[in-house]
C-alpha cells in the first residue's frame, strides 16, 4: 500500500514538473486560447461600443505612444521592468534586417529545430531564406525560426544577444536587456512598456518589417515547398486601422500585445504587458486604442509659436539695446524647433502656454545666432519645450572712425 502511494505521489510530481516546464518554455498564442474569427469580432464590437472615458485595464503595464510627437499619451506602470515574451522578436527582426540579406539561405540546425514553445515546425537540415524565416518569426511567432536566425547572424544565441543589447543601447533603451532571440522566460531578459513602444516605433521605420507585421497570412517556402502561415495578432484585420505588430505569452510575462494603429494619417503604438488572459489582452488593447483616437488631437506647435513670436517681436525687438553696436537695427530669429507638433486632449489648446523671456541690454560685439532669450512652452503647467531666441546676424563693435562720424553728425 505504501509503495502504491509513493508511486502515485511520484507520478503527480512528474506531471507538475512537466506542466511547469511547459509553462516556462511556452511562448505565444498558438495554444488552447486560439479563437475563431467571429469570437474576436464579437469582442471588438462589444469593447468599441463601450463609453470611452479614462480607461480601466487589467494588464499589469501598458502605454499609448504617439509616433509623430514621440509622446506618452497614457500609461500604467509604463516604465516598470517586465518580462516581454515573444514581443522580443521585434528586436530580433530588426537586428536580422540590419545585419544580413533577405535572400540569404539558412540551414536549420538541430538546436533551432528542437526549440520549444510556439514553432514554425522547421526541421534539422531544412533550408529557408532569411525573409521567410522572418515571416515565420513575426507571424507564426516561431521560436525555432528565432534561433535559426540568431545562429545565422550572431553565430550563436549569446552572440546574437550581444547584437540585440548593442542595438538597445543605440536606441537609449536603458531599462531593456536581452538574453534570447525568442523571449522565453529568463530573469535577465526584460523591458518596459514604454521602451518596447520606442523599439517598435524604430522598427516600423523599416519597410520590410512594416510589411511583414501587417500581413494576415503569408506563403513561405521550406526546402522549396510552399506553406501557408497565419498571423497570431488577433486585432489585425478585425479592428479599424490596425497594421501590426506582435503578440507574446509566457508563464512569467503573461499575455502581451504590441499594436500599431493608423487612422486619418495619425499612428499610435499601444503596448499591454502582463494580462492574465488573451481576452483581457485584446479588450485592454482595444480600450486604449479607442481612448487615444477619441480623446486626443495633434496641433501644430511650430505654427502657433511662430505666430506668437511675430507679435512679440513687433513690441520688443526695438527695445533691445546693444551698447557700442556698429550696425543697427538688429534682427531676431528662433533656433530650430525640437517639437513641431504636440498631441493634447481635445479642446485643451488654450492650456498650451507660450512664455517669452529676454534680456534687453548687451554690449557689442555679438556673434550671429547668439542667444538673447528663450521661449518656454507649457501644457498644463508642464514644460514641454524651450526654444532659444537668437540674433539672426552678428553685431560688430564700433571703432574710432564710427565715433568720429557720430561726433561730426551732431555738429551745427
């Protein structure tokens, strides 16, 4: 009897260990939560139909990022370090795209073929182009494709991770670190919702990446044989304007989704990390997308500032006195704008404040582009930009001859 109990306990322990290993190695959404298209559409319709006010979401971290103005429009623990699962493959793709040719042929290694989790189902010795591996990486979320690409470009996983971290440093992603090309759980593999949005913004500048992540399906060739694969991104083709980017799931990371959406020429990136279920991930993403497009607008800050600057100049330019100046009058200009546009909550343009600060007395000589003041731009009392007011031309100092001429000019 005792042996039988021990046997049962051992079997239960083995099952638990296998389950935990499966949870740790599993990555992405080719799983028991696969939905039919009509289920996704129903969730989209129900969520879009909600009244969009300040969004309440279940995901543990999230951000809405404006591509044009590079602003965070809304965030929830957006700068907190978190596991990122297969959203890692955004960086994997970028490193590959920048380091190799799309037509190169990759021979799949045994290590790549035996990689667990969501896979493209490629086998040892299979031959496939870099381009088609990228489709398998970003649509099917193949961990085997990730390893095959990493080995081809970086020599091995460690070498490729070095390239990933080098790129992260170039992009000033200070709270991001990569260990693997696929995103399976590792305590030293992490990012933040905000930095993942910055990375995605960069990636979308690459036309090949942009095209791949906007593909609902793709036909790839493995050993010359065609295979149809599908995108794991449930919002692509089901929510207006969605044009990418990447799903993710591991036991530690939870459900993750990076979504790019473009409507009426305006593009945002929404990142949700750490949702408990795929439905929560989907609903949270939709809520944030709808909230952004219904509640924000982008204004031309450059035009607004230039208009106010012209008014200010008419009153103040002649008040600026440069002692011992040879050439008069002076002419002012603004330095190159750092922010030409800003995204604000609709109807709050009057809360964009433009303040002028200037010193009115100087002594010649003064070089061109010399700063004589600045403009401080605030939105809701928060400083969003500072622009220097400069001399357009240099000012020379008067010499002896100029003083003689002035003296003679006042003689009777």
